[in-house]
């Protein structure tokens, strides 16, 4: 029996590798890069400064680093590109003509939902970050290295760890260590949308306190080996209100794994939550995402073999100010089968393609995942997720914007489509919220298990 399983798994791996080669193309360039070119021919975070040969991707000129007139810190972000006109619209009828710039997941969405479309706009390489983050990133080559076994980073305390990655695991850890702000709070809703478009929003309040790469903390104020403190509180609906999740996310997860605690208002008890990770169900997600699906991927990398396929030009959600903003309502965004694609914005960008295959002897509901990381920001913008049979199961899309007053590229609306269930989960719905992002002052003492009980609302 074991031999049969081994042969079956081997055949499946060969078939999926061939599928990846055909779809992404082994024409996807290896893009060997020289770390000495950071800040020269490469951007400070490792992207190619130059545009593409066709002229459809422009050169990076520093990104957008100033807020337009009228922007109020903490409020929703006005669209600086609202005057742009679409270049084209991709639909099920013409998707095949663009398949070299689409992922297997995107092609599957066109096939599954005839109303799904992508409105493509001129490419704006708007991504930008604070100079201090650039300085830390450019100092990482030769200093940062993977922890033993690859599940973590050592040798650095800030910056994208591997701006010139040598393998897929390094690329994923660059994603995990990209700059995402310092200490802040916001609120948003998520909705598990049924085939007929019905949903019940779940409202969350979040606080993030980053220590790795924090620009508002002196080195002595940073907790050793801590990436961030993460606090999640459900405020609606009433049946879920008062549930609280606290996570301590580490950088070297070999030395110190992620720790998590939950508070349940019905039990009035704080409990250690070792199941907050891997393929355990995500909070109030109706089974449509795993814990490590959060923000497209979060947590430990030790259950997968990671392959850096190379770079590819793809149409990806980008500069998604309209679908993420306050000029539309949540009800305008959420539609049957998929979010309202009239509100989305897609652009042609270069992405890193990283393929993850489940290690022998480990378990996860996804046997394989392919990640597509924006070269200008290390933001994971798309994911394709496969079941144990090797069939495409779920597709993730991360819409993002440049928060130009900081500046940083930040994920906003995150959507996980379940092709087999015909449903989807939308996260990060801020349209009906009065605030988008608010800087707060916190200390490590604010993120202890002892404080959870007081945060529950019932």
C-alpha cells in the first residue's frame, strides 16, 4: 500500500510540475540577480527598476510618496489614479487570448463564472516604503539567513530579509518580513458569500504591533525574535461578539514557534490556542480559509517544499482604491459568485512565482500552493491552492493600495474563492467603516493573555 501511495504521489507531482511548466512557462525567467545592484538597477527591495521591453510595464521611479491634497491621516484613501481609463476588459470570451499573462486560478474563475471579468488599467508602479526600511533591506544580503530547517530568519532585525532570493523559502520570508507599518488599529468586516449572494457580515477590530523592522521603536524597545503582536476582537454579530484572539508571531520559528490565546465570552476563560496555525479553520470563515491563508499566507513554512519558479508578467489586482474605499458600500462590493469586478482594478506587473509542495510525512488540506508576489513590494497578490487529488480548489486575490502618507503598499480587500463549493470569503471590507488606519501607542504589556478577558464585549 505504501508503495502504491508513493507511486501515485510521484506521478501526481510529475503531472503538476508539467502543468506549472505549461501554464507559467519554464519561459518564466530565472532572473538571477546581483545584490550589489540594490538601489541601482534594482530597487531597494530587489525589483527590476527598468520597465519591460514591450513598454507595457514602466520603469519604477520611486513610487508614490506624497498624499494628494485633502487626504486626512487615518481616513480612507482617495484614488490618485481616478482619471485613468481602462486599457481593456478581460472576460470569459477573450481570456484565452491573454492566458500567458493569467494564472491557472484566474483562468478557472473565468471558466466557472461567466460574469467574472478583469478591468485592466495602465500600470502604475506606485509601491514605496520609508527610507529606513530601504536601508535595512539593502543591508540584509550576506547578513540575513534562513534559520536551520528554513522555518524562520536569523541575522537581521529589519527589512525584507532576502531582496535577492535564491530559493522559494527565501522569497516567502521576504514576503513575511516586508514593511507593514508599526503600531496601529483598524476595523473591517468579512463575509462568507453563498451562491445566491447572501451573507452575514462578521465585524472585527484589529491591532498590530510590529517589532521586527519597527521604525517607531528603538532597538532596546523591540522584543527579541518577535515579528509582531496581533490582536483580533469580534464585535458583531451578537452570537460571536466578544471572541478575542491574541497571537505572538516570531521571526525564528525554530527557536520559538508562534504562540496564540483565545478568549470565549460564553466560557469566560482565556485558553492557549495551539491550533491557530496551518490548516485549522480560520476565524468565523465558514470553512472557506485556513489559518495560514490569512493575508494570503502567514505562519510556519515547515510543511512545504518551496521552489522559486522565477518571474512572470501577470495581470494582478493593484491600486485598488475604489473597491477598498468609502465611495462604495460593502453591499456594492459583495455579489453572487464573486466580488463586483466593475469596482476592481487590474494592472500588468512582474511577480515572483513560488511553488509550494507538501512535504512527505506532513499533512495539510492543500497538497500544493502557488504564490504570486508583487516584485515591487513583496505583497502576495494571488494564490492557487490544490486539494489532495492535485485539483485546483481555491483561488486567492489580494487587492492592495499605496498608503501614500506613510508610505507603504498594503493589502486591503482579500478574497478566497472556493471553486468546488461555488462560494467565496471576502475579508478586509472597510467600505462602511469611518476609519481606515489609526496609529496607536502600545506596550508589550498590552498584548498579554491576562488582558484578553477585559476586551470581550459580552
